[in-house]
């Protein structure tokens, strides 16, 4: 039988799963407020409906596996998965889209592998990638930000979610889409021609990223996770963008600021990459894990078919995490350094 | 004169690196083209075995791609026997694998101990025949075939080794009884295949 290759001393975590999950939920609040301000009630309704579906799926899985219901439902882990996935989904997504995504997150990516603590892939990102590949039209329909289009009211937002056929929403290409499709305009002209680009990286997007950064820094201060993976990811992404930025030609990949504050960068860095279960365990491993995610995000954003790539990059590196751990395991206490596996 | 040769060399280098990246990531033989799944599921229970298997497979894939390309160019085409290529390649692969094993046993017992056990297994790996046939259908030259074979092997190795490390971790996970073992392995491979779709369009 294979055993876990991590040796003592193990640090005792003073916090319960419940406390950790609560802190993560609290830290998403600024980001959700900014998203709601710029894109309307869509994200909030996503989160409410997503959480209900997530709790139902979690209860179903626990019942099937004959595990205690209330103990596991109260640890908020299902709600955290739901909130993270629903923030990533476009606002005003139809109810079935959210339900399919949550069901694949909770049932397929989490409980099939044995539930909380065993999932090798980040559940929210598994749900996101399954949806992106299965329903590309619904998944790329982003609403225009405040100031560039009429924001639907609360009732209209409800209607968009639960009777999607009757709802006639307006969508607009996101800055990431525009940069991907651009092949003739200089960066400056692009910013001038499309008001979506806002000041640095997209109207609404830049503030949402700053809000998620603030939430992430608060989590760091609370010692919910270590700085290694997010900082390694952001530094690599920024460095690559700086190296390959040619000052704004039509073939340019976007400035470092655009990459750091654009799309899902900060949300991914502090809420997805830091998942303690599916990332690398050792600190050195986390540095490598984060840095490679940064490389993958930049490569796929600039060269691949998809405009944003946080979900793909995270899943690919989740796959590599056990291998990274194998080669970065810390020295056993009281022993000299030894090559892994001997 | 010198300059043009340099730029020609550069474009050639770029062509080959695109071929390599394409074979390793974008059209990964296991996760995107679904070739060579039997060793992928069968030899991924232990990391060390997976490493031996991946080295041996890369070696054989490169060699077999080159040999089958030569056979096609200098034997089958001149004789007008192109339609026999599948059978001919099976023969070539079996001979190459057998020959490698014999040479290895005589010349390098150490290498034979590391790779030897896996060599007979590789004869039946469909990725090997797949590379040989794809090289013909894509009209690759000899050098391109060599690179494509090596890229296929490197992509196979990458995925196999990562998958083996993950499966070692999955053996201690509390997986529900009906999904234990190969079932959860298959689902993991499926999720990985989804993630590899992110590489689409890279080259």
C-alpha cells in the first residue's frame, strides 16, 4: 500500500475547517460587491441559487455514502465551492447552467474522490471547465458593465436566471475577448475605440481585481494560506507580460498591468491557486506550482484559443501537484537530505 | 549568403519546435488523440515503473518512427506497395523492439535492467503504430518523423509520470467502493483530457 510521503513534524492547525471556510467566504465579499456594482444583480443571484444546489448535492452525496449530514453540511465547504464557481460564471446565467456546473463540482470533482480533503482537482474549476467546453455560448455571454449598457433590475435578473427563454439580455465582448480577437489595431487605438477597456484592464474588471486582491491580502493576514503560490503566480505572470510586451503593437500580448488586473487573475491567485487540498503541499513545491500556473496562464492567454485561462492552468497544475510534491518533500527531521523515493 | 542560411536554419528550428510542442501538448497522444491508453492505465500504479516505461516508450517511439519512415520511402513506395504499410509497420516495430532488446542485453545490462521488462510490452502499444501511420498521412520527411516520434514519446512520458504520481495519492483517498481503482483513474484521465483542451490553438 502506498503511504503519504510527508513526514513529521506536522504543524497543528489551530483553526477548524469551518473557520477557514468562513474566512474565505468573508474575503470574497468586497469582490462580489464590486461585481454587483458594475454588472448588476446577476452574480448575487448566481451565488444564491448556486449555494442552494451545492447544499442539495452535498446532502445527496453524504446520504448515499451514509455520512453524518449536519457535521459536513456545517463546514461551509460546499458553499465555498459554489460561491467560487458562481463568481467565475457570467452574470445572468440560466439556472440549469449553474446547476450542471455545481453538480459536476460537488459530485464529480469532490465526492467521487472521497469528499473534502481528497479531491485532486479544484472542484470549482472542474465545474467551470466542464461548462466552458460543453456550453461555450452561454459561458462567454458577459453583460456590459455599468455605464456602457442598461443594467437589469433585481426582478429582471431573477427572470434571466429562471426563465432564460423569456429574457432578452444584452451582452458585450470582454476586454480579454477583444484583445484576443484584435489583429490590426495598436493597443492605444484599441483602448480608444472600445470603452470596455476602462483605465488599465477593463471597466469594472480592474476594480473587481483590486477588491479580490484586498480580500486575498486579508486572508493572508489571517494566515489562512501561505504567500508562496499566489505571489509566485503573480510575479511570473507579471514578468512574462513585461518581457514580451513590445510597447503596444497590434500583435502585442497586453501590458503587465493588463494581465495582473485583467480577467480572473487576482481571483485565481488568492481564491483558486491557494486551495490547500489540490495544490502542492511543501513550500518549495508551492513556489513551483504557482510559478508554472503563471506561465500557463500567460501562454494560453496570448497564444491559445481561449481568452482567459486561469481554470485550465489551475487544472493542469493540479494534475502535476503530486509529482511536484514527490520531488520537493522537505528533509525528514533528524535526517540528512536524501533523494526522493530512496 | 550566410545570413539567408542563418534565417533558414531559424525557421527550420521554429518548425521543429512547433512540431514538438504540437505532439507533446496540443495533440498529446494519450489525452487528446487517445492512443496508448493501455499502458497509461496499466503501468501507472507506481511512479518508478511509470518512469521506466516512459523512457523505454520514448526510445522505441523515436526509433520506430524513423525506421518505418525509411521502410516506407525506400522499400514500399519504389515497389508500389504503399497499401501494405500497416502490416509492414507492425513487422518493423516488432523487429525494432526485439532488436533493441537484444542489443541492450549484450551492451548495457544496466539499461536492460531498467527498461528491459517494458520493451516487449511496447510492441503492442498502439501509439507506436499510430505515430508511424500519422507520419505517412502527414507527409513528414525523415527528420520530421524523427522529431514527431520523439515528441509523441515525450508527451506520453509527461502524462504517464504525472498520472502515476497522482494515482499513488489516490490509493490512500477515501474513494467510494464502486469507483475504486481503475474507475477513478479513468475519470481522472477524463478530467485531465478536459484540461488539456486549454492548449488548443497553441501552435
